[in-house]
């Protein structure tokens, strides 16, 4: 049972971080609290799933929404968990956080045995296993994708681009033509350019697509300072103020989606969730959007997307661990993942759902881009462990400085290499 002190702590967290507490602060002994969703559809889908389990089980549940920025959410989680607080029983956890937060979560291996977990993507199960303990259950997976205005590409005689150079050329042409035709707000490309984890994802995709590696390799060696990475960042820096607005340097996922969905951009880099929203009945670009794998860097590059996604974990400080495990089992089940895939285009973590006719009818690209989902490039969170957040922060700050013109890509990556080499002594 939660103490009155902890109830007050949760209330303070909700107020101080501007979160939305879905059903009010917990006041009853047998009430669970889950942190999931942030805003909009993500939060609504979580609330609906939780409500269905709550009605079925008879256990009331408080849904605590968290900051939309994953970086801010991690800081909040670290504060709560470091205090040993049991205010939140179930946490929604990023794929890059097992090494950072894993010690605070219970081992779910006894409740989700190998037979059960064989239904999930093996790479995600491996990712969520820390020192032999299954700390998190995969809930939905993500990979960076390229959205494009299919109607505009057809109108101007372009195919979906396979290289960044092709994208740049098409974006320049269509942007100029649309502006000349009266659409003065048209942009060529929008993406997540703010200095936060989303920029790490975007920039790693650029670098990897040019053959520049993954910042830190599997052996723990810092590899980011190389000619291919410099070329990738030079290319991206050239977009700012040309095919991408200066304001993109402050965009996160929703800002980019807002511009694209309003009909003011030819291309957008975003996650799969944007598909359902772009094709909603009230969307100005409904039935005008296509999705493909992100381009490669030049003829010798490789197409890829960064692996994203979220898991569910049970706090070891929870007083209701048994009920919390049951809630996690429900939310990560086949039927609930199917519902979320159909209604919100959230990529399932259960492989069989990529052959489900209803899922594919709602999200045709799930089948077409299955290999992209399976072979997504991972951020170097496993090898850097608890230092990953520092590594990522250094990386996104270096990239942001390059994009805004403070330093050249060559200067920025040389400086970044020195900073990461110092961090590498401790992982």
C-alpha cells in the first residue's frame, strides 16, 4: 500500500512536470499507477488499454503521462527511481534505457518464459535482457522512415528518392515550384532537429547511411570522427535554410508532423505512428502520403532507420508487483498490440502480427518495410551502458552546432571524438 507521503510525491511530480494524471492521484490501497504515453493519441491509446484491463481485473489504475521529450522523461524516471519510490508500478521504457535503469526493475523471466518470449522480435528480447535478467517486455517498436507527398512527386515527375542527393534535388525543385504557384509556406524536408535524443536518431541515420558507423562500435571504440560522417553532416547542414526551415532546429516529432500534415512539406522523417494521423479523416494530406525506407548516402551507402520503440517494466519498489505484471502481460499481448497497430500505426513487437490481414490493411507499409524494421540500426546504448545518455548528449550537441553553423562538421566531430574518448575510459 502506498503511504500518504508517496501520494503527495506523485502529486508534486504531476504538477511540477506539467504531466496529466489520467484518473487523479492514487488514494486507494489497491490501485496501480502506470507511466505511459505523453500527449495525444499515444496517451489516449494507453488509457484505453489500461481501462480495458482495469475493468476486466477489477483493479483501478492511475495513468500518469510524462514529458513528450524522451530526454526529459528519462530525467524524471531517474529522479523517482533513485529515491526508491513506489509511486509508479509500471514504467514505459525506451529501448536505449535497459542499461541505465535496469537495476530498478524486477526480473520478468519467471512470468514470461522462453516459449512466451519466442513470439517477440529476438533482437528486442536480447536488448531488454540485462545480466541474464529479462527487465522489460517489448511493447511497440519503431524505426525512422521517410514520408513523402505522393501526389506532388507524381505531379513533378519524381520517384521516391533512394539517396539523400535525390531527395535534396526533388525537394528543391518541388519547393520552388509550389512557392511560385502560391504556396509560400512549402518546405522541402522537415525532421527532428532540436538538440535532444531525436536528433541523435536522425543524425545516426545520416551517418550510418553514408557508411560512417554508429558513433561507438561494438567493441567500445569511438568511431564517429571519419570522412563519411563528415560528409553526412555536411549534407544535412546544407539543408538548413534551403529545403528545411531554420526553425527545424527546434522541431521534435510533433512539430515536424504538424508542418507535413498541414500540407507544407514535401518530405518528412518520422516514426511509424505518423502514418495513422496523416491519413485521419481530418488530415489535409489524407490519401496523399507514401512511406519508404530512408535514403542512403550516395551510390555506395546503405538505407536504414534507427531502431526505436518502447517497453514496459515493473518497478522493484512496487507494492503490487503481481498485479503490475498482469497489466504488462495484457498491454503487450497479441490482441492489444493488434488494436494499437490498427488504430494508431504502432509497430507490434510480436512477429506474427506482420502477417495479420487486418493489421496490413490498416498499415500496408508494415509488410513492405518489414526488413527495414528487422534490420534497423541500434544506437550504441548496450556497449556504453550507463554512459549512453552522456554519449548521446555530446553527439546531439555536436550535430546541432554543425547544423546551426557554429562549427563545421570536420571541427565538430574532431571535438566530439576527444570528449567521447574521455567518457570511454568508464564503460
